[in-house]
């Protein structure tokens, strides 16, 4: 493995962590706080999987990549609420400059390819980009109508958005979904209603706190933004996967993998005990059955099976997904000054046993890359 290339990719992924600190105008459905752009990017990618089940795999891969990348420029340019006046030309220039900077962090052959996907999303001239924009516009409208309690100001914005605003795109690309959203979820086919109920429930993952902090140690991350970050890890690092691994399936696994924490909560890896493992697994299985059971039977069952495959970690796809899931937290800890390691009195031997083993099983080069840094930090 080219470690210089991997280092550049990891620099990009660490910089991407800053998207978790970009605040949006939209709020969580429980109205506890405003969401951030990383959480939105995760829910948009999940929304594409759920609201567009008929889209073929290759096209969906492009849509998911666009949605994972689309808001990265807000790290520099910030988020622009749709109801506030702004200089569109100046904003577009700021976002292009941000794209130039961010994607230049990647290797010379990879950065332009991902930047091109971002540009394709922005100009909306391909079918994949139109569908990605459709979901990007639909998720905030769903959040407004699914909120409890609803906010009058957000309702007014959502109505204006679907009547004369940019969400009118949904009427062209997915008329049935548009009608469902425009009528404030009060009508729609059973399938569309079930998909929206699932996505509204998924919003709760943004309230599940993890032991790991953001790279800047400003706060603990949550499981929704962690899921986005891991899917981005797969997109960027997928070229290193063992032969035969489907990065497409890995991205889907990682978008889904922590949904069960809505019911079961997050158990920090260094707080897990052998005695509690069976109880945690039973709680997560029950959560998976409830959550995926919200979807139409023909749609929920395959996603439940994909989640179970990830948990079993017996296939090459699941093992690579698990390796990424274990690879990201040490990088966060090294950047943050070891916040969660210190909180749990973690030693190098603990990291090697609980994190290093699953990483090395699928990607020994990843473990070889970070193990010396962890050993030097923990002593």
C-alpha cells in the first residue's frame, strides 16, 4: 500500500469531520436542536435508498456518492437557509473555491473525480443529479411535517418551498412523493407513507451520542454523523479493499449499521463486557426488526439482511465495513487528544485487541499505518 496516498486520503477525511460543526436552519424532528450538515448528508443518502428503491445499483451508487459529498463545501462556505436573501453568484463562487481546496487534499487522480461528482450534483444536468437533488430537497420538507411539535415558521417555509420554491423539482422527478409531501404527509400510497415513516424515525439517530468526540474535541459525535463519515470513508478508501469486496454494498451497510442504536443505544467499545454482550445483541436484533419492519415487506427484509450481514462480519464486504467502523474512532482520538481513550483508561493493548484485530482481519495495512501512532500516543 502507498502510505503517502493513504495519508492524503486520511487528511481529507479528517478535514471532512468539520462538516459536523456546520449548523443548518432545519431542526431535528424532536425540536431539541438544529441539525448539522453531516447529519443531513447521512439522512439524504439514507433517503435515496428508501425513497428510490427502483433505481438500479450503478445509478444509485452515483446518487449516494453525490449526497455524501454534496455539502462538504459548507465547511468553508457555510449553509445558506433557503428563506433568507443572499448573493447567489457570490455563494456559488465561495462554494467552488471550497471545492477546489477540499478535493485538492486528495491524491491527484482521486480528487478531480470526486470534485466532478460534486459539480454534476450542482449543475443538475444528469438523471442521477436530478434524483440526488430531489432527495436533498425532500428530506427537509419531511422533517417539518414529521416534527413533534411542529413549528409555524418552518411550516410556512415548507409550504412555500413546495408551492413555488426549489422543492417543485420533486413534482417533476417523483410526482407521487411530491404529492405526499405537499399534502403534509396526509395522503400517499401505503408504500410512500411507510418509507416516510421510516425516514422520520431514522431522524432519532441524530440524538444518540457516542463516546468518540469530533476531531477538534468540541463535543461528542452522534451516531448519524458517524454513519455519514463512515460511508464517506468507504467512498474514499474503497480502492484499498480486498479483492472481491463490493464497496457499493459496504456503503449501504455503513449507512444502516447504527440505526439500531435508536432503541438500543450506543455501548462504547471499551465499556463492553462479555456478560452484557448477549443482552446488547438481543436488544439490537429487536431494534432492527422493529425499524426495518416499518418499511414495506419487500423493502425492509433485504435491508434487515444487510444489517445482519454487517453484524455477523463473516463476509468480505462485512469485514471491510467493520474494519472501517473500527478504523475511524482511533483517528478521531488521535486528532482530539485521546478524549474517549482517557475517559476509559485505555491502553495500547486494549486498542489492539478490540480495534486492531477487526481492522487487521480485513485491512492489515490500515492497522500497520495507525498502530505506531496509537502506541506513541498511549505509551
